[in-house]
């Protein structure tokens, strides 16, 4: 199980673990994480950009653009210390693409 501080290391260290076959045996695919939570372990799957694109395409939609939060806004020091980086997606509604 990884702690919050390890999750901040980004995908490079996790990719190296998977490439070496050193990932947690409880995890079934790259992007799976077990992190420590206040009430015990928490399972998270962090999809790759390609996985998101494939899922959106399967739904009949797609995406217009995406950006990291740090590219969109400058956060306060408190937020920067607390929150991990995340990506925002502008997705296309499938019902609107079939018009």
C-alpha cells in the first residue's frame, strides 16, 4: 500500500515498479493504487490519457481538450500542499455528436 507522499511522486516511479514486476500483487493493472485512508485502505484506479480517450470514444463521444489543474489556475499554498495534481477534461456529449 502506498501513502499519500508516494502518490505525489507521479507515474514514473509506479511505471518503473510495474516494468520491473515489483508492483503490489493485489493490483491487477497499471493505474491501480491502494492508498492509506483514514478508515483503512482505499482502492483507486488512475486511468491513462489513452484509456480516457478510448472510454469516451466507446460512449460515442470524445473530448475537445484537457489540461492539468496547474495549467488552468494558480492555487493557494494551502491547496498546493494538500491536493494532488489532476487533469480536467472537456468531453463531448455523445447525444450531441450524433446530430
